[in-house]
């Protein structure tokens, strides 16, 4: 295997349990196994890759979902592996911490950009290159949110490799200075590595906690409540958007760079 194309075509099944030819043209990404299980149950399909590093499922209409795990390194890995199938579009259904008073638990965020605090993207582009979604994917997802009469926010997400920071007052002051609306561990990496691989990408984030205050930090109990109340809706929006964008949405990519 001498080229990147050779490597990712060989590796994608080992990581996800699904061979490249069995993936759909449109991809949902998630960090959570219950999203994949709910997807598989809804469409009566098998979950592939159980016991491996990632799991996946694909319905008969050409929509796939992948649980790639947590963190920017895994996000970069899946976006590299997806270059083996050259999907038409990828939407990340992730969770994030809300950092503004206007972002409450259960709100959705369509990030307009992400700050590359995780460092992983530096292996793909200089730090000056912004981490951006594909505008027309987000435009279509916003239309679906509007159709469902759901309130959502836009703004910049801070992506970090640092999982435990909620006690660090200096870091929290820094987050206030950079004026971000939320914080996660994957969005900037998905945007940057997607760009590097020529993959159209977006993210619909669910605010799962408000970690700037001690009482807002995520616990097992609070996370369970968020899952019970909002995960089905989150998945519904992703499935609806990515199932119809190819027929209803504007052409996503106009030019080759």
C-alpha cells in the first residue's frame, strides 16, 4: 500500500466493520453508540463493527451512520477513512457545552466556524486556515430546523483536546475572551480534515451541558436526562436532512480547488 488511497480503502472496513462499497453517499457521524442503535432499529438494518473501534450502519436509501468515538484524533481518522468512498456529504451529530447565557440545554447549534484549539488539524493545514463547514449543507439543515419550528443558534465553537478543564478558571476566562458559543472535542477537526480530503461537511450540535458554572457541569444523571429528552429529535433532524438533501438541496460543490 503505497498511497493514501490504498491505505484508507483497505482500513475503512477494519475500523468501521463496513466495506467501502457498502457505504451510502451521505454520512451521519456521531460519538455515541445509541445513535447507531436507534438508526439501525428504525431502518431494520444490522450494526457493523461491534467489538471494534467504530460501529456503522447503512439503510437501503444510501444513508450511513458511523460512531467514530470521542476526540479530535478519532475525528481526523474517520474523515481520512471516508476519503476512500468520497461521500457526497457528511453531517456530524455531536454534543457540546453551551458557553453563553443564550445557549440552554437542549438547544441546537449550527456552527458558523470552529477554533482549532485541538491541534490535530495542524498536521493538515497551517493554523491560519479556518475550520469551516460547507455552507450549503448548513443552509439545508437550517431549513429543516425551521420546518420543524425548532429554535437554533449559530456561532463559533471552540474545539479542544482537553477533556477535563471545567475547574480551570484561567481557561474559562480565555473562552470568554474568544467569544465562542460552545465547546467540544471534534468539530474543528471534522471541518479541517474534511476540507483537506475534499469532503463536504457540517455539524449539528446539541447543547448537553453548561460547564461555565459548577452546577452546569455534566454528570451521569444530567447526561441521562439529555439523552432521554433530546437524542431522538437530534437523530431525526440528521436523518431527515441527509436523506433528502440530494434531491431537494442546492448543489453543494460548484468548483474543484
